C-alpha cells in the first residue's frame, strides 16, 4: 500500500501536478523506517539496514571496499516499476523523493504555489525526530546505492535548512566534525566528504541566494578541522598497496577529497576573505606534488593533476558553476606565488621525469585500439597537456611577480629545459610527420588538439617573453649586438620565441584565417587577449618576424634564389639568420652563436601562368634600420616596456575584451557568421591564390622574372612564409570587417582591426617597390 502511494507521489512531483492532500500526509510517507539499535543514533554500525536482496543486514556483517555508484539519481523509471514490498526499494524511492522535492522547491521554474507546498512538506519532514540521524546511518550502509542516495538526500536537506531557515543542521555538523577528527583511526570518511561537496555545489549553483553568508555559516565551523584533515590524508605513504587500486577504501577517500578540494576552491571567490580550508592547497601544494610522483594509482594522480590545472587557470568548479571563475582576492597573489614556487622547485629537481604517462589513451567502449587503427597509443595526452600547462602558468606567474632578470633567468631556463625533455620523451610523431627540429614547434604539437589549453599556454609564454625582455632592457641602457644575439638564441633554444610559436601554429592550420576567426568569436579560449598582445609585439619587432619567416622557408626548402649567379660572400650573408635559427635548439654554448642579421630586403610578389612567386628588392633597407625617421623607427615608441604590464591592454585590449561576454551567440547568429565567412572565402579563394604584387624592376619582364638576369646586389631568396602569414592576417582583417558591417560580430572589434590594419601597413610599406 505504501509503495503504491509513494509511486503516485513520485509521478505527481515529476509531472509538476499539485499535491492535493495535507502536508503531514505526504511528510509521513517520507519518514524512513529503520530499525535502530538500543544504543541510539551514534551506534550506526549496528543499525539494521535493508539489503539488496530484501532482507535485513547489519553494517558489521559485510564491509565493502568498493567505490560508491557514479549515477546522480535513481532513474525516473522508478515510478513505473512493479515493486514488491521490499523495504530497500521503498527506502530508495523515499530518498529519491526527498531529493526531488528540494530541487523542485528551489527551482524558479516551479509555480510559486507548488514551491510553497513542497517547502512546507520539507519543513515538517525536518521536524520528524532523528530524520538526519537516519540519513547519516544510511551513509555507512554496505549497499552502495543506498549510501549514495542517502548522501544526496542529506546534502539537499542541509542545503534547504541553510537557505530557508538560515540554520545549520546540528546533527550533520556534529557527525562531520567527529568523522574528520577521528581520521585516520576511523577510515570511513568518503561518505562525509561526498555530502559536504554536494552541499557546496548546491549553494554555488543557486543564483538566488547570498552565497557569501551561507558559505561562511557552513564552512566556518569546519575550517580548522578541514585544514587538519588535509594534512592527515595527504601525509600518508602513497606507495602502499592501499593506493594501487582505485577501488580500495583508502583510494576512495582520496578521490572524494579531490572533489571536495575543487568545490572549496570554487567557493573561494564568493568570500571577501578566504578561509584556511580554501587556501590550504596553495600553501601546502607540495603534498599534492608528492602524490603525483608516487606509485599511487594513475587515476588518483590524474585527478590531482587536473585539479592543479584548474588552480593555475583560476577555473575550479567550471563544470558546476556557469561562467568564468576568477579566484582573485586579497590573498590570491600570495597563494599563487607559493604554489608557483613549489611547482618550479620540484620541476627543477627532475620531478617531471618521475611522472609516468605510459598508459594507453582511452578508446570508445574499451581501452584497446581497433585493428588497423594508426592512433598513437602511449602517453595520456590530456595529462601531458595539463602538466605542461601547470608548469607554463606557474612560470608566467613567477615572471609577473619578479622585479629583476636575475631572479627568473636561471629558473626559467632550467624549467623550460625540463619541459622540453618531458615533451620529447612522451610525444610520438607519426611516421608521416616530419621530425621536430625546432624547440618552438613543440608547443603547437602538444596543444594542437585542445584549443583553450593551447592559447593559455601560448599566452603564458608570450607574457613571459615580454616581461623577460622588459627586465633585460631595464638592466642595460643600450644592449650590444652580441647581447641581442644571445637573447634571440635563448628564445629559440628554450622554445618560447613568440614569432616561431605563432608561425608554427599558422602552419598547422594551413594558414586558414577562418580558424582564427572561430577562436575570436568563441568565449571558450583566450585567443583574443593573446592576439592583441602578439600584434602589439609584431608591429614593434617586425624585423625579427621577417627573420623567423626566413627560417621557415629554409626548413621547408621553399627559399630559392632569383638567379643562380650569386657571389659566395653574399650567399653566406643571406643565410646567416636561417642557419642561426635552425641551429638554435642544438647549440649548447652561447659563443657558438651565428649573428642573427636583420633582413635588408623587402618582398615583391610575381606571377607567371598562375603560380605565385616571391622576390625581394633592396628598397626596404632604410625601413628596417634603426633610424628614428623610418616608419618602423617611429613605431618603436608605441610600446613602452618601462610601463607596467597591466597597461599593455589599456588602450586596445580593454576595448576588445570588455564586451566579449555581453553578446552570447545563439545557433542562428553563429550560422549567419559562418555563412558570411564561408561565402567570402569561396568568393576570394582563387583570387587570393593569384593575387600578387608586380615586380617592377627596370629591364626585367614580369612574366619571366625568374629567367631574367639581375645585378648580384638584388639577388635574394623567395619569401613564401612571410607572404602566407601576412596574407592570413589580411584575410582575417577583411572577414572581421565584413562581419562588423553586418552587425554579426559578437563584440566591438574596432581596436583589434586597428592593430591588424597597422600590421598590414607595415607589411605593405616594406613590400612596396
């Protein structure tokens, strides 16, 4: 009889049908029937619980080491199943109804009168003697489904009391404090951690409550205990056999604690001053680093690695809370600096070499690849990217908080050397791909499959480069040519030259400007911020950009002379920059550097029978010199490296970034954007392939320019990479302009267009005959 009434109540609540009877009638059906032990509430181990087979079973009869179920709820099919009078099934449906009532009562989509009815039923239920004690006892059930559902129902009731009555459930709080304090003597803590995590997540998801007050009321009594529990659970010997299986009780406790730590970090932004339990991971991150390099099960280490990644990106709990989460508050910089110092310290002590990433990647439905699948197994690419991003972001933060070059130079070189070795040992190139010959290519190879991580990594290295360059210029009034050459060598040898990184990425996407456009209109990456900063650098550092393009031409064999007649001394001079870049990663000693000469030639493009050819003239020599009267000389004052890094985006970045989140794209809007871009691309595709600048040289026929004999002073190699990269940026500029004219761009791109236009002007002024 009771089962049928519960089923009907479940159907009515699920369908949103008003409950017609008295509140006490429904509250009585939700009262749990558990045979209690004579000792009372605290003797939960002797509480007789319904078993999966329908009989009665004591917790002491069977202790299970397995992890609880991962399902969030009992299926909605519960209402249509033909239950027997099994007390276990009755209890599962009661627990499901409690959770559903709280969800419906707090949902703004539920009608007000219905919400009020549900709240009144829940208030009556909470007045029922020992309802919280019964749920707490169910947490220790050997039946995993009962334990899981009891945890979710208890969390819902504690959250409901906090929100509606502004009161903390004393029974639950007492149990939590006792359980955490008795660890490790009492090892059954996972259920307690599940419940607290669920409560925090419920609070964070609710947009209608003052989160700061509720979180402070919830966490303040637990603050000291949680900090002590952090020390207790993370100071174990993780090489023990207890942690080699993810199904052991010890491993279950540790996995549950990682979820709680992430919830605590996500809740940190809501408090003006963070609690100790919200800071402990930053201040004592060495405990976590020890776990990652231990012999604990791979899944445990992966959980902590992904948690560290979310910390350095300031995005904990992003799967729970919508929108961008930023942890910045009065203690943020202090905490991040502590975390960065600890991570970089172990990285320089070969910590990366102690992290095994040899497990096969996951495949759909199994852990084995299909026959004939050429996918490279081996290292877990998700974890590889996460560890790499942790190192790069901690380096960035270390840079931003360093005042002198001496503070960071040694640690940066050492950390990048360790990271490059780490990448080489875990990245397998396919047989069809070319071998990696330049250190700057590793970034695009490691991160190309994950857009958001890739641009976070690229931005971290770009900011580090800018800060490093500013510090070295501050340390010396006038840098000698040798010092500039050493600096260029270092950026390539350590794999963080911004021009190389950008060009390698363009090469990986086949210079497709629509890919860049996708990143710009997406709110999931920081590409806008990266591109703004890089374009500001590009207009000031154009000669180095040209030199790097020369290297790419040499690497791919696309650099060819206009004439086969060339004096030996000029041939040697024209190749100096390319040789320097090509050898940079392999040269260990600074004294072996070959001078990185700046290009004294500009580009002109010729065409013959539809094929694009590139030739250079001597006319840009004056533009690329350091003369303050030259166009590039006048541009050098646009970026003042003596000013703070925060002002980098003041005039351009803020204008670009301020509105990025204010106009979310719906499907129709995004489709219109893509149709516009695709139409533009299709219309211009053939034209762009053949559109070139004429070679205007006295005595030469442009239709056969490669065959004509020119003076040896004007014999220079073709510049394919420079043409492709600048053309890609030009196409991006045109696409953004078209979208802006049609009011289809999701934010105001005027400042970004000014930067792109400025770069285009530099390119055309230098390439002009």
